C-alpha cells in the first residue's frame, strides 16, 4: 500500500479513543521486530527516526527499509522524522518520502518556534506531509522538586492553543512531566493530567507524548543479569499511560523500551552462548525481543485491530 500520512492515522485514533505507537529504529532488525508486531496485532504503526539515527545509518537506507516494510503490509504505516531540529533535515526527509515530520524548535524562544513551525507547515502540507511540533521542555516531575521549578518547563496550555491555531500543525506534543530515557521519575511517577486536559480542550488536535517508555523492570533485570549496569530506572506506568490516552494522547513515542529489549536480548544470547558468532543466531532472538516489547505496547495503547 505504501506509506500513509500521520494525519490519516491520528485523526482515526482520536475519533476512536486509542493511541498509535511511534517506534524509533536505527537498523533493520529493530524495524522488522516493530513491523512483525504491528502485523500480528493488525495495528497501525509509526516508524520514526531522529537526526541521530539518520547520521548513524543514512537516510537512504532508513527510508528504503520503511518503504519496503509498508509496501506489502496491509496496515497503515507512517514514516516520521522525530525531533527534526534543522530545516535542512526536515527538507531532506520530505525529499526521501517521509510522510510526516516533527519541527522541533521547542528549545528556542516561542516566536522563533512559531515562525519555524509555520514555515514547515506551509511547505509540508503542499505535498501531503503531516507536521508535529512541541512546546515546553521535557523533564520529569520529581516528588521533591518545587512546583514552580517544574512548571517552568511544562507547556502553557493557553500558549498551546494559540500556537496550534497559528501554525496549523497536525499533531502537538505538550510537555506534561515525562522525560526521554530510562530515568524519568525520582519519586512516584506523575504526569500533569489537568494540564493535559486543558491542552486537549484548547488545541483539539491529536496530541503526542514524548518520553513515554514504560521501562519494564523485568527487561532491566535481564540486562543487568547479563552484565549491564543500569540502576534506578523509572518509566511511565501502564495505568498512567492509559489515562493519558483517554485524555487526548494519540501518538506515543517509544525508543528507550526498544533499546532496552534489544540490548538485553543481545547480552543474554552472548552470555548463554559464548561460543556463538553467527550474527543471525544472535540477532534473530533480538528481533523477537523487540517484537514482544512492541506487542506489549500496542496492547496498552488499544491500537490492536485498528490497522
Ligand atoms: O527522542 C528520541 C530518542 O530517544 C533520542 O534519540 O539518541 O537518536 O537522538 P537519539
Ligand atoms: P523514550 O526515551 O521514553 O522512549 O522516549 C522516546 C521519544 O520521545 C522519542 O521522540
Ligand atoms: Zn521525543
């Protein structure tokens, strides 16, 4: 069928009250693990690459992998540029057939973010490419942090309403208390749900949760059993994720969970079979580990059968 636009999958998700998983990949095995899960669950899927992934693997390889996956899939597959910080990368992605881009100028002053995003929307919409943007800085809300300090980095809902109206973006990522990586909370995990409600009612478009990995304890334990040294992890619990979806989150970004399952599996295979050096014997189970993680995420998002 070929790649479809983000707009198409997210509007359906918003209407029906589920979220679509957006999974980062940097190589073929990860992409195949993601696709195997999406196909088995018949779930729509967003494949995404950061600028760092493009630098690592080359945009030609990444785009070709995603297009190959989408061609015969029979489910909706989107190829999205995650955290596009530079206009040149956004343009490069559009030229390579990405069907969605994030213009991420969230670390810039508001006016600069607004004008950069507006410019990208104008160009992207001419060629049916969707645009995501973000306001606020991703940082965890910690139990002990003073409210004022935490709120300074979170999205301002009124500003979000104006931003979405003026830019015409298709999807909006509000900072509501998550952070990227495996160490999201120091105390009890908490997201600012009231803020999310206000953003949802003032923007009325599909919302995106970054830094949304669940960081499962059993996967971290497996990695540590086979030699990793990963301590003090905390992810977004499934019940909090489900609440956020009920309140308007339609795209859930997941990278850390896949990195953890991928590397824990490699460690396990090498640890259990020290004599093995056939890549297929090591990366075959790894692909399965990624698939299992993605199936788990799809279940939480409620997107199974919606492909
Ligand atoms: O925000 C997404 C990622 O978790 C960071 O990925 O290291 O490829 O930039 P990156
Ligand atoms: P995690 O680090 O929680 O997986 O977040 C990934 C992300 O937001 C990619 O944009
Ligand atoms: Zn992100």
